[in-house]
C-alpha cells in the first residue's frame, strides 16, 4: 500500500509538489514556499512550514528582524537577514534532512563529533543536543562568533577552532565575503584574507571520534590527508562529506573519485541516504548528489528518524 500523508498517497503528492515547484521557480518567495511544502522534513506538517516561511520572509527578509527557529528536539538557532544557511532552519527542522537525521540516530552521549566547516553551527548544535562532545572548526571570525552565540543561547559547550583544516599546518588565503560559500584560495594570490591552518590529526589528537562532518567547498581531500594517523588507526567511525563534483573540480581540479579511493583504501564503506531516509551502500562510483557517509561498518538499511 502506498505511503499516505494527510490522506494523499505519496505518488500523487509528489506529482503535485513537482508541479508546484516548477511553477514557483520564476519567483523567489513562491519557490521558498513550494520548497518548504515539498521538503520531507515537513512531511507531517507541510502547511505549518508554509506559515513559517512566509512569516520569516516578512519578519527577517523585509523588516530585518531576527527569527528564532527550533532545531532538533529542543535547541534554537537564530537567523539574521542576509545569511544563506540559517533560513533553512526556519523552513524545515532539521534543515538538512536526512543527513542530520543520521547523526541523531548514531550519536550517543560523550561521543566526540567534529564539525569541519561549521559555518554558524547547525550541526554543532544538533550534535550537542545529542549529548556529544563537539569540536567546531570554522575559520571565518563572524561565523565563529555565531557558533558561540548559539552555544550560549542553548547553554551548550563546544570547542571552537578558528582555523582551516588542511593536509599540513600553515597559512592559507580564503574568501571572507561569500557567507556559506567561503572557500580556500589555492596558488599564488593576494586575494582574500590569511587564515591559519591545522590538521584533523592535531585537532583530535589520540582520541576516538564517533563522527566527522566535512563541508569545505571542494577541499575535502585536503582535510582527509591531514588525518592520516587517525584514519590509519581507524579511530574515526563515520565521516560525512559534501559530494559536489563541480566544487572539487573548481578547487583541486579532480573528480570525487580521488576521495572515494582514499577512503576505501582506509577500509571505509561508502553510503548515502535515499529520499525516504534509508541508508544504502555505494559499491561502484559515487555520483554527485546527497552527501556521502563513509563508515567502518556497513550502515545499509539504517533508517533515519522521520521529523515530527
């Protein structure tokens, strides 16, 4: 029997949503409303999501007042006008479903979680809510302050490292005015601002790590190459990686195959959650799409909890 949501079977609802999204793409506000209605994270209460989206547009985008959104079961995230990441927490909870749901299923109290490319700290806050010990790595000073703001209002603790992670310690240049799309500037250049670099091995030292999320705009391989000790000793259980072919080509001139080969060489199995939140294993080429989860054990069949 097909899945039914609010009395509508899944196939029919999907067709309606697709038509609505196509129609709304011509205008920003309508597209945001359609996307919120269509998001699996809002499956249980799609019309509430529409109300939140419209309210946010009026309050924050037009009037410039911050909006406080719920993240996870009991945490809060503040969204300010002009930010690109924080509005997603208003539109849907969690903002990155099903990826965030994987960590809600896997993380246990006192686990160590490292959020690499933390931006304003959505993953950091969600992991802290799960009871994990968190290290947030974010080189942009404004974003690092936003992480501390979110830790403060939620009464959570985490270590905030204002550096980039790379294959070796040093100094890099990085863009500073692209919000969530800030990235390293490799090669000889005077653009951007100087940032200090360290390695994942230095950050985690000799500790066992339950999870690492890496979202560094195409430079994920550099982060992994700075974790050879931890990877060799198999002290990192699960790694989530942004899987954008375009960004990897732009940053390092390579496909995602190099990262897949590197991880498999250390004994990791590659997985990806499908649109229903069920994890499946990738045995061949990992094509562009949802984030990839590399794990030392087979996560096939793991079900991400549905948002309530």
